[in-house]
């Protein structure tokens, strides 16, 4: 059964579409990212029921607010799978890694895997906060075999 689930996840990943930044406000982008996120979680053996609801509010907020930047800012401030989440000791680091790892499959602007994204953000993140992020991310990357 596990092999079948992994085959489905790999099939899902291989059939994803990549999106340009200006396309990321679309339902199609959200749905592809949702599939990538769940497939990567399955591939890593870390899937959880809560991942079915990953970013679920984003398409609805787009319908209401019609402003992707506002939706993105609100989403990052209210979801603990983002490093912008204000309650830093409640960040779900495993979910952050899965989110970063899945972005390479759906975003032209983010061709990096989770490890390379961690390296990339060093130059644009407050050094003290980056040290905190790195200290929390490295053990998760190692645990998931993504530390390369």
C-alpha cells in the first residue's frame, strides 16, 4: 500500500505546472501548490491529516479581497508554516520545510529545494532571526534527509 501511495505522489509531482509570480493569485496555482505540498509530505513519509487544509483560506480570501499581496501578507502572519508567523516559538518547522521543498515544483521564481532556500534567505533575513531559523531548520532537514 505504501508503494502505491508513493507512486501516486510521484505521479502527482511529475504532472504539476509551474507558475510565474503574476499567476500565483489564481485558483490553479493554489491547487497545484496544494497537490505539491501533500505529495512532498507523502514522499518524505511525514503526511498528516491537517495537510489536507494547507493554505485552504487563500482562494477564499482572493475572492473576497482580490489583492494577492494582502492575502499573502495575511496568510504568512496567520499560519505557522511560515517564518513570518509572529509567534516564533510555535512555528511548525517540519511544515516550513515541506512548504519550501514543494515550491520548486510550482514556482518558476523559486527553483530551490528547502536546503537551498535556507541558504538563499540568509542575505535577506535579520542575522539574529536567521540564526534562530537555521537552528530550527537544520535538524528537520537532517531528519528528512534534505540536508544537501
